[in-house]
């Protein structure tokens, strides 16, 4: 420790005493640990409470105290008012931790020595993060080029530095900028200035390679805000020098990626940019409509998804999003007007502190400049939050934002100096500790609940019913009201107790067999309770339809299917359920069935390769043909009118067999407009004749989505046709492994709704999604494997797959077997 301190002194140009070292240790823990998981800092809060209790100075009640108090009050009211209180655990935990850190830094940031130590530690962490970001970007660009892609803008969704989505990570990098600038201002030696300049350059480069319009505009606003706020602090010569250096650094950083930067700055040049802008505007308007439902206190912390259930965002080509992409609208939805005003109170107080400090003659120009830098960054960040929400969604952004707010505490306005008697301090400590321990307790419960839930999912996927039940019961004991866990209970009760088979050889086409009527009735009761609490959960309505149908309540089942489809009209499986229900009960008009089936094909054209359509074509060939033709006509009309690339890709998929040349022409348009979509490359590979082109297109598809079983299946077929048996077997096995992990469209929504991992296939019966998905042709594959292992003189492999081949001649493959 002494050696470290001795070497650190000349670098920081400070004197380290005992208090500074304690502050440094706590700061290092907050920065290096809290940046990745803020919950791990709860034990640090206990230490801080004890340190604060020993402070003998009077407490200075300030303006920022009011802002932090209002935020804490808002979060508490929001948690109590929440429509799903278990979703509030993370938010309450964060605000408790941040409030205690705020009180700590209110004291710790007072001496400039402590602030210097903090900046040094923060820069260490920042440098590591930026270096790893730079390395990851180089690897990402290399992979893109290797797969024949060059324009980086269209592939931002694949850029995941340190595992974070690009939009979130670039926002965090923006928040790191003031620390680099302030640290640079402290440097005295030439060497230290050069090192700081390199880190600052790396920071700017990592912002540029986000290729985010929001980040670029925010960065420009940062520079404008800094110049305006520092107008009287920095003379013209220094201002021109500063701006010139920044422009030079930006120019150097831009040069290697200039084409992508120019595309980003064009704002509306690419199809992706246009769709992104239109999608944001549409979602914002939709969010405003949701706000009207609960305007004062909102739906409760982290309950945007519950609000979305009430007023779903439905569009034919829309992708589910758990964000409004606007922090202020999301605040209004979750915490209402009161929550938004509480947040704005902190911002207004921070703005007041900035302007007050600039006019304060007792502060040095350097201190004022540091305040201006932080203020400019906050302005830029808050502008960024207009187009992408991270503050209350990402713990790292939340932590850094409030650290920046805490840096204003030495300059805050004291409203009153309060003497706190020793007896009151002693009584406040246990009260505060009880609060911290309670928050820790519910987080520990959440941790173990999640572990039990994960074990349940693993056991369920391997058909280990006993272990699945045991772990799920443990999870439910800890959080019995959790939506995801109760849905899992209904799924567990129906698994193996309700089996679906579809075949043209069956009189009613649909056969539902249940082995335990009591279990299914219990599942119905669970789902009915969930439906009563949230009648807008379309998946619950859909599953209740199938359970009631299996129990002989066909009319009730039809009503549930109609409700689910009305709530989520673009879910093709719901439409298929209505088709199957009408056909099986013989209570239908052909035109209604054709209408539902044509919509299902239009919304998910790959079902044409499914077992359901194959069997239905043998059972009701006229209806299927009419439905296909109707979907083609409707898609052709809308594509002609809108030129929508998503709908073009769907139309091409339907036309692949009947009009391959037209399908290829459409797909060429799609891959030109949206080269980041995986499936169009697979379809193109299946249509072109050149083996070299096929290989290239398959590789692009697999690069874009390595988790798509259909891409692996198609590529495996290509490999086997070209006598690359070993490679083909590997991709076939990959396809089979991925096939069992097919997720329902509501999977992500279920995760976001409940904060726990959910079963990928959440449909009852579980076979439904596999019937409505392109057929894996399991029996054919297992026969192929058997022959492959015969040729390789592997008797065990041959026997294993021969048995599987026989097994799946009688039933549908849903991936429940481990492969040899």
C-alpha cells in the first residue's frame, strides 16, 4: 500500500491521507464492481452508513438533497403502486444504493484531492473498457469483411462490445467523455498529457464507431453546450485551440471509417435509417396513448410491458421492443407525471448549480471548466435519451449518470445547516441498515428464485418432470405471485398430459389426447387467475383456448382463440389455432377459414414448409390453395404500394416454388435494402444455381443468425449434395439442436414482463409450434445419419439413429432427444 501511495503522489500531484485512502478504496469498489453489477455494492452501502455515522460535522441540507429525496419518494410510491411489485426490485435496489452513494460523495467529493483520486480510478476503468471496445470492433469488422459485408451501418445490431448492445454501450461511452476531459486538464507532464490524449482519442473513436445518429447529434450538442457555457471562462484563443484539437481528433478517428460515418450523418439515406425513424415516431405516438391510461402515478417501475399488454403496439412488420426509445415517455408510462417531475427536479437543480457556479467568483476557472464539462455531457446525454432509453434500463448508465450528478455536490447551495444529535444518529443507523438488509434480502430471494427457475427450464427441456416440479415449487415459494413462474406451472401441468397430432388421415384432422384431466383442470385455473389479473395477455388467452378445447369445451375455446387473435392479430399461430378449431369442430364457413389461413401465410410464409400445411393440403387442398393465392395477391398489392422490404421478403418466400425468377428478383431488392436480414440470404442460396454463390449466401445467413435452425438445415443439404458428408452431419445436428429451442413470438415479452427467464416454447400444447414451423424432416435425417455411421463403421451411432428413425415415423420430432 505504501509503495502504491508513494508512486501515486507524483502522478496525481496530491497528498494522500488516511481519509483519502479510504475514499479511494470505496471509490475503486464502486467503479470496478458496480459498473458491471450495481447490486454487488449493497455491502459497500453498509460500510458507508457506519462511516457517515462517525461524521461529527453538522449536516448541510442542500438543493440536490431535495432532488434526490423526491426521486427516492417517487421510486417508493411507484413500487407500492406497481401492478406487478416484483418487477420493482431492481429499481428500488438501484435508488437505495445511489442515494447512499450520494450522501457519501457529498462528503468525499468536497476535497479536490479526493476528486482527483476518483478521476484517476475512473480513468483506469475507462481505459480498460475503451481498449476492449476497440479490439472488439476490429474483430467485428474483420468478421464482416470475411463474410462479404462492407457497409458497417446496416450491421449495428450485431456489434456487441463487451456483450452490450451497440446503442446502450455507445451511450455509456458518451457518459465517459467528461472524465477523460477533466483528467486531461489535471496532467502536468508531457508524457502524462500524451497518454491522456490517447485515451481521449480512443473515447471519441468509440463514439464514432457506434454509427448512431443519436450519438452523433448528442456529441455535437456536447461541443455546442461546452462552448456556450464556457463563453466567459475561456478566452477566444484557448477556445479556438480546444475546438481545433477536438476537430483534429475527430477527423483522425473518422478517416478509417469515413464511408460509414457519412452514411450515418446522412440521417435518412438507408432503408434501415428510414424504418428506424418511422418506427420511433410511431412508437412515441403509441406511448402517448398509453400514458393516458394511468397519467399520475403510472403502471409502476419496470412495468412498461404490462402497459403494453393493455394497448399493444401492432404492426404487420413490427418487431417487439421492450422500450419506447424515449426515457421521458417511458418514465411517464411507468411512474406517471409525479415520477417525471421528480426526475426533472434533479435536472433543474443541477442546471441551477451549474449556472450558479459559473458566476461564483470564489471558484477557480479550472473548477468552473470542470463543472461546464459535466454539464455539457449531461445535456448531451439527456438529449440522447429522447431517441433511446438507457437511464432507467441499464445499471451502468444509471450509476455513471448519478456519479456525474454527485460531482456537483461541492458546489451545491446550502439551504440550512442542521445539527444532528448523537442519539438521533445512533437511531438512524439501525433504521437505515434495516432498509439495506431488507433490500438485500429481497435481492437474495430473487437470485435464488432465478436459479430454481433456470433449473426448472433445464429439467423441463429434458422431460425430467420430477426435478422440474421440485425446482419450480421452490421458486414459487419465494415469489408466488410472479407471472412467469405461474405460467411455467401451467406448462408443467400440461406437458405429457396434453398431446396434439395433426393428420389428414384423422376424421377431424386434429387429435387432442389428455392423460391426466385433473392436471389440465389445475392448469386452467392457474391461467384463469392470470387472465383475471391481466386480461390483455394474449398468450394466456390462447393457451386457455387449447386447454378448454381438450376438455371438451369447444365453444369456450373458440372465444378464447378469437380474443387472443383480436389482441395480437399478427400472430400466425393464433390464426392457425382458429383455423384448426373451425375445421375440427366443423363449425365454419370456407371463406372465414381461407381468410385466417391466408393471413397466417402472409405473416409467416415459411409455414408453407411445415407439417401442418403439408397435412392440411391433403385434408383440405382447395382451401389451402385459395389461401395461398389470396396471401400472394394481398402481399403483391401492398408491396406495390409501400415497397416494404419485409413484406417483399415474405412474398418472395411464398413464390419460391411457383415463380422462382420473380422470387429471386424480389430477394435481390431485399438484400440490397436490408442486407442484415438472415432468411433472405438463405432463400437466395436455394434459388441460385452457382455453387459458389450458394456457399457465399449460406455463409452470410449463418453469420447474421447462427441460431437459425433453418439456415443450418439448408446449408447441410447443400453440403451433402456436394459430397461434404462430415460437414453436412455437423450442420444437421446443429439444426436439430436448435429446432428444440424454437421460441414463441411472446418469449421476449414474457422475459421482460416478469424479469425471469421463460420457457422458449410457451404454447400449450407444446407440439403446436413445431407443426407450424418448417419441417426438420427428422426421420429422413436419422436415416441419413444411420447410413453415415455405417460407412464410418460406427455400430453405436448406426443403431442409435436407426432407433430414432423408427420412433419418429409415428410422432412429430420436438427435439426432446440428445443426439449421439
